[in-house]
């Protein structure tokens, strides 16, 4: 089974995370296929909008902590999970069909527009695992939510359900789970009616307004430094063993 599926339907590119047995958790194959999907759709001049969604009942459970992380040198920061979305010159809609956790939530945050099924919820749990969101989560969460709410989610690892996500502006719409795919298709059909070059120009203008991205680079560096700590190793082990971690501050 391919980890990511993609296709073009009219002027809309559809990208589906496709590991439902792992709640679409992101492994190395997913990273490669996600990059391939966005590159191929970007090269198609007929694609005006790209939709990112998940197969099954989850959007994305984040990085697959059951997969052994690749060995890296201290200064090798690697590519963020959200890199294909970050680079995209087309508007990206995250159709959050279920839970979006950790790196999966960061994928949704990197999108330009988010809608959610009524069964969706959002969570950044990295600080509870001795880590840090490393794909834009510490920056984009504060753009998407009021500061106090963003801090609460980040520090406590608490969940936000779809209703509150709409209430506070994290998503634009909450759609019934029973008709989610059809409702998303209807929405993106409307988006795709806009002039393609105008949509790209709007995306470029917004990207320029965000600046050079030094904040994201700092987040990535801090994420990499934390990756070398005993606490992060303990956090991953505790997750795998389904127990409370014992952090030592080193």
C-alpha cells in the first residue's frame, strides 16, 4: 500500500495520507511520497488548488514513533514534515477528516485554509514527550489562535475539538463526518473557480508578508538540540511502552 496517494480532478489536486492502519502516522515512506505528490501537482499548470487529507478515520497521528529515527549529525536538521506544504505555490486546503496530532497538526497548520469534520480534534503533545514541535508548530499555532489558548495547548498537550477550533478560528468550517468528502469537494470546486494566476499571486503575497522564516529556522534548531537529550529518548520510550515518562532535565 502506497503511503500517500494523489491525483488531479479538474483544477484540484488531491493528496491523501494513506496509512489508515497507523492512523496515517508519518514514516520515511510518507515523507518521500508527500514530497513527490506536491512536486508532481506543482508541475501541473492545470492545478489551481491542492487538498491534503487522510484516509480512514484520522487525518494524521504525527510522526510514527514506532519507526526508528534516522541517525543524524548535530547540525543536520533534516527537512520538516511540513516542507512540501511550506514550499507549495498553490493554495493548500487541509481537509482534517479526523484527529490531527503532533506533526499531523503541523501539516494542517502549514496549509492556507483548514476545514474539519465534526469528529476531528487537534493536539501538540511534543512537550510531554521531551521534544518540541519542529515543523512550524510553535510559530503557526500562535498565528492561528489567541496567545493564551496557543500557550495552553502547547504547554499542556491538551486537545481542541472541532467545535472549539471553529469558534476560535483555527478552522473555517466544521462539516458533518457523514458527508465530509462531498462537502469538501463542493468547497474546493468553488475555490478552483478563481483565476489560477490570481490565486498564485495571492499565495506569493501572503508568503512574502510572513518574512524570511528565521523564526521557523530557530524552532528547527531547538528541535534538533532537544533530539539529542536523554529526556527525549525517555519520552519516546514511554510512548512506546504506554507509561508516564520520567524526565530528568538532561
